C-alpha cells in the first residue's frame, strides 16, 4: 500500500512510497550520529555557494543560523524527526526549511547526497578514529605503569601454556605495549586515509557549480581533496581499512584478556581482578568471574564480524554510488564505540589488578632453566644438538625420580656429562637467567629499562 507523496525527490513519482519501504530505506537512526558533521558540511557548502553568487550573503547567513539552531535543538533533545525522514541529510534539509523558509531550498544546489554523505562520513571516521587512538594511548599508559610497578617480579614465560623460560613481568606487559603501538599505527593510518574531502564531486561527475574546493577543504579541516569525482562518491575502502584496524585491535585485546583470565583462575592465582571489574554468579555464591576480560575477548568476534560484514557488502557494488553503501555506517559506529569501551575497561582492569607475587614465585619450576643448562654445555665446547640431548636426559631423570632440576648436585650432573663443573650451580638463580638474556629486545634488565624508556618517549 503506498502513501501520499511526501518526499523531496518525488516530482517524477505518481504515488508515494509504501510505509514499509520508508522504514526499510531509512538510515536516520544510524546516521543521526553524524549530524554535527552534516551541519558543518552544509555550512561550508553554503559559504562556497555564496562565493559563486548562488546565494546572497543574507541567505547564507540565514542558512548558517538555521543550521546552528537545528544542532542546538538536537542536543537539547527537542528536534522532531519524522518517520518519512530518509536519512540525516534529508531531515536536516527539511528542518532547515521550517527554521528559515525559502532560502533552505537553495542549499542543495550543485551538491548530491552522494558527495554529502561521503564527506560527512570521511569527517566522522577521521574524528572517531582519533578518539579510539587516544583511548588506546590510555591503555598504553596503564601498561607502562604496570611494567614499572612489576619490574622485579619474575614469571614463567609460556609457550603452548607450558612453562618455557623465566621472564620479567614487566617484559610481558611491554609485549602488550608494543603490540598496541602497531594497532595505534594502523588506526592512525586509517584516520589519515579518511582525511580526504569528496565534497564537490556531486552525484558522480563533479559539481556543475565551480565551487572552490580548496576553500571547502580548509573550512572543513581536511588535508586533501579527492582527485576523481567517481572515486569520490564510490570509494569506501577508507571504511574497510578502519574496520580492519579496529578488528585487529580487538584481536590484540582478546589474546591478553585470555592470558589474564587464565592467570586469575584458582589454579594459577597469579592475579586477582578488583571487585569493580568482576561479577558474581546468580547460583554459586563463591564465584567471582572475570567478566570484564571475557567480554573483551568475546567482543573481538563482533569486531571481526563488522569488518567481514561490510567487506561482503562492498564486494559486489559497482561504480559509483549504490544504496548498498548505506550499510557502512552501522558496522563502523559499532566497532569504533566498542573499541573505545574495550580500551577504557582494560585500562581500569590493569590499573586495579593485584599481582600475587607468592603464587607466581611458587609456580616457577626450575625446569624453566633447562635451556640455560644446555647453553652452559655449549660454552664448555659441546655442540648444541648434543647438549640439548644431554639436558633432555637429565630432565627425564628428574621427572622420573621426582627431583627438582636445581637439586641435582654437580656430581649427579657429571654423571650425564664430564663438562659439568661446580660453576653450574650458579645457573640455578632466576636473576642470573634474566641477566643472561640482556640483548636488545630480551628480558634482561638493560633491555627492559630501554623498552620502558622508549615507551615513555612514545607517550611523550
Ligand atoms: N543515506 C544515504 C547513505 O547513507 C545517503 C546517500 C543517498 N544517496 C542516494 N543517491 N540515494 O548512503
């Protein structure tokens, strides 16, 4: 059933659209999010039109006043949208008519919603990614705080969740810091690629009014203008790239959340989450669950989903604009909001995390030093493959007889290789093990100090 005609574009139509079509077509609930960018774009556009002699200065002033008033009402919660408002652009134009009358009808001269929405969204994506990057920096600060606080704590380093080699806890936190540094680069790079202005592209072929695009660019604070109007209205790779950077960040967060979830179990007990970032069970009174971290891990799926959701949409869309492209907004807004939340939560979890030094110390198994023993024999002249084998037999012997590796006497060790000497006993010390790995990037104290210094320099 179609309704009465009520659209700004319905001159060539005989009947109105169906109410269901209106609902299906409407993106207003999503694109309301960038009403500020839409108003900024329209203010700049009307100034450009004035320069072209399309608008008088009174008309331009009245448009600016009307747009400001729309924003004010929006933030006061008194702006009245209609179900027939197709999107934020049509809504603002309609509302402008109510604010200022006839002059509003001139605003859309030489402009299309195709270059309008592309411009709004470039601006929006650039700004929101800037916020996401700033929230990531806060998490890096918390990691630096942890690294400095936990500098003297030695933990088992794991591969395959099997104890591998001892590392300083600071070294572990800094691994997270430097991963985030790459996520930061991906996000800021995506923001840089969004920083380009399509306005003036018109529907596809370029505006029929020779507006000064350079002036528009400076007014809107973009770094560059698009070189090709077809590309200007059609390109959404900037959205895809942003979704990708946000999804990658989500995956980084998920992996560290996973570790801390394991570390917070009774079996590990390395860390205790503060009550503020945990929840209880509705049935089991003893439970304290690391839900904050589980949600961070879980939301990584949502972020990857948002990327693949829009990539799938974009794949089949030819040139230039098709309505499919409207589907870029929801995934981006969701992803960027979720990443900001995830960052804020993980930051607080880290700041309030209790480290249980005794539990960690008790968990350090002397087998963690097996590689150091193998290296010892290498220094005494044995080829590494052979020393690996010798230490393997010692580990097997200890395992079978329930002997801790550091309880092997020099005489016991000599039974496996003549190359062992009294000095081997000095290896059974966690700090010796760390000091022995003081190459750049290693877990030794100079390396960790350098990592901290570099991290501080990055954060400024
Ligand atoms: N709401 C639309 C979007 O988000 C705006 C552009 C509409 N353009 C058009 N030719 N129908 O993509």
